[in-house]
C-alpha cells in the first residue's frame, strides 16, 4: 500500500503554513498557488575542498508538484503575493514524494 503524500501530508501541512504565490512558467500563463511555503533566508551550507564551510543565505519556496500544470524549470518566475516581491527560479529540487523545493534568486 502506497502513501498518498500529497493528500495526507503535503496538502494539510502546506495549507496550514503556506501563503499565496503566483507562479509563471517561462513563456506560459500565470498560476495562482494558495499554499506555497516561502523562506526568504534559507541557509545553504557547502564544504569546500580545503575543508572550509561556505554559508549562503538564499530565498527558497516549497510547493506541491500537483499545484503546477508543468514541471518547474530554471528561469520561471514567482511572485509572493503578501510582499509583492518577484523571484526567478534558480534550481527546482523535487523530493520524489510530490514536494518541490525551488531555490530562488531575486530580480533586479
């Protein structure tokens, strides 16, 4: 028996913690997502060859794959409705269970 992650876990959790965003695929029509989870300063740690740790603070957005008509791609855009800020998708990272973490970058 497989678990319906989207229905049993992701939907209720993101419905509780999420905010509305407008996702626009590059060259496509905008899609309103009512329950995406945005973090403006997620910490990204990397270990360099010499053993030094590099820390970068970058915005990220968690979305449910079922909320999008197509797979997210680099250069798609996201508008955070609450703040009006617009970001570009730098890297989509699907987790294999219906959740996608989007690493973002700010627009000029």
